[in-house]
C-alpha cells in the first residue's frame, strides 16, 4: 500500500498538472451603478468570519503538507499570505499526528507568518483530542474540518466508513476554543446538510463547489483501474452550492465560497451573493509553482485592486453593502434554483 507521504506528493503534482480555469458563476450578473456616490479610496475590503477579522475577503485555502516539497510550498504560501495580509489554511495534518517527522512541514507556516490568521485542517473522522493537537501544532486561529467522501471512495486506500461524522464535528466544536469551519473539498454542499450542520452548532461552512480541483479525477489518475471512472463530473457546482448555502442559512452562518475561483469578477459575485470570504487553492498553487512567489503576491494584489473597482461600480463601499446590491441569476443556476424551491427574483430587486 502506498504511504501517506507518497500519496500527498501524488496529489500535489496531479493538482498542478490538471489545473484548468473555468468560467464559474457565469449565470450571475452584477448590475452597474452609474451614480455610485462614493470614491475609490473609501472602499473597505474588511470582513469577518466567526469573530475573526480579516483586512481582505480572500484567503489561500488548504493545499498541502507532509512532504519536504510541501514544506517549501507551505513556507512560501505563508510568506505570501503575510505580505498580502490574507488568511491561509494548511492541508490535512493527519500525517503529522501519525509521524512527528512531518510536523515541521506544517509548523513552518507559523514561523513564517507569526501574526497572520492560519487555519489548521483535519478530517471529520478526528477525535476532539486530535483536533486540539493539530491546532496547537501551528498555533491555529481557526480549524477546518474537511468532508471528502467522494475522494475517499475514489481512493484505492481510502476510507469506506463515514458514520458518526456529524457527532464528531459537534464534539470538536465543544472541545476546542477556536472557531471551527466545516469544509467540503470540491463537491459542494446542499441546503439539507447546511441545516444539519447548523443544528449541531457549526457557525461557518466552506462550500467548496464543483469547479476547481477535482479529487475524483486526481484519484482516478493514480490507479490503473479507477474506482469511480464515470463520476468525474460528480458534485454540486460552485454557484448552486453557494446559493443553497446562502438561502438555507438565513444569515446565521458565515459562508466561505470556494471551488475554482481565479478572477476578481467571480470573487465580487460570490461576495455580492452572500459569501463572507472567498478561498483560493488551485489558482495560487499554479501561479506559485510556475511563476514564483513574487508573481503570486502581484496577482493577489491585483485581484484585490480589481475587487475595489468592481465594488465601486456596484455602488458599494463595504462587503455588507455589496451583498445588498441587485444581481441577476439566470441560466442553469436559475433552473437549479427553481427546481430546488429557491426564489431568485428577490436578488434582482434588492
């Protein structure tokens, strides 16, 4: 059986090689405001998530850890996050619980970014004690608990038992003293599960819709005989998942939008729909790997510059104002909404 470190290395290289940009949220249209009554220097990009305050509404999402290659990447990502002043998350830390030799591939992020907002990461199988241990490992400000059932089923050596996840999450929330985010890994979340998560005390969800890194494809690429060859398109697309989360949370849940984001127009749309923050993974990994750390800093700063301009063109000086501006939901996203009993007309009439 392949060891966990080799598997993480496979995932990293396959994610880099299979990276592709998609036009996500194309069925959402922002409406131009020709009389915005505000100035560019008034635009405030600050946001908050479970009581954590961010100067900017984007973050670098969980990518990697557990290999020497990952050590260098995490070090660079932490440096970029520090320079751009955005939060970041590490990849799953289970490997560091099993073998202390890999702890430094995660601990490096705190050394490199001592004052930044950093999220620890582990699966929903974890015990409260495991969760506490990984948070202490990197002095985390928050904890991501990931849900990746399709990936596990596609993985030759993956888990096949998923009972008790909700109970595990509830116990972790009660045990740790930092905010907990439940995170999908590219297959989306629908409103029924959002409601269940809220019922057990979850205050923030990363919807991670289908449109970014595809972990079924990654696992299929690792096997001579794939476990899920016909499920390469499985999942709820990013726009549909985000809409379901916004609609079912009644503003009582902080939502992170992720799943294929790489352009400022997509980020603006997600924030206008109701996300508190937008998380990027494949895009920054691609830029960092092929073009280097300085270019990634430049690209992220450009995203934020364009976001300010787009907010002004919507007539919004803050994220809270942006999600009160009108937008149109059309096409397949409106069809999804109609079939799921979601009235999208109210977004056009805000």
